[in-house]
């Protein structure tokens, strides 16, 4: 998966990432079905193709899930390196400089004027964990489907 420049450089892409390029929760919700479909397709491609290297760039949450899946299926070194960097001081600084809200407290404090104050929640405390939230809100017939149908 990648963009136009990667394709022009001769990389064989299984998906054009510009189709799921989103910013903010509203865009994610509006494109959730497509993003989820692409994530599943990428996971299937990892199993089928067994790449020597997985490079995750941008799409923090998407790539977190993809890297976690890759680690589970044999790409541990690359997935671990990505995740370690993503949540390192340097990775969080880079994210904040590019207008992604950092999660590391020291970096968040430094860039607090850049982001509106919002009440952030933890998925485990507020929704009972990712599995429960997935089932309740995003499985067939879940909250997302009910909103999307209206």
C-alpha cells in the first residue's frame, strides 16, 4: 500500500493509500468501512506474500494494528521497531510537528497550544477494551451501522 510517488518509483502496490487518507474522527467514521476492509486486505496480503520487510509510515492507528498483526505473523523485528519508534520521544515529537496529537505527556505538554483541549478517554476504561468496543460499535448491526443507515 502506498501513494502515487511510490507507484511511480516502481513499487508494486496492492492499494492506493490516498483512498483512505483521512484527518480527524469524523472522516475516520465516514470512511471506517473502507479503512477496515483495506486493513483486512493488507493482513491477508502479509500472510500470503510473506514480505521480508514491512515499512509503516503515517496512518498511526492503522499501522499500529497492521504492525501488531505483522508481529504476530512473523515480522516481529520490523513491527517492534515501528511501534517502539512511534511511541518514543522522537516519534511523538515528529507526530506533534505534523499535527497529530501526541500521547506522551512530555510532548503533549510542549504542543498543548497546538491542539484544542478535549477530554481524552482510554478505550479500556470507557468502552471495556478494543474487542468489546469493536463488537458493540463496529460489528454487523453495531452502533456504526445504525448511524450509517440513518
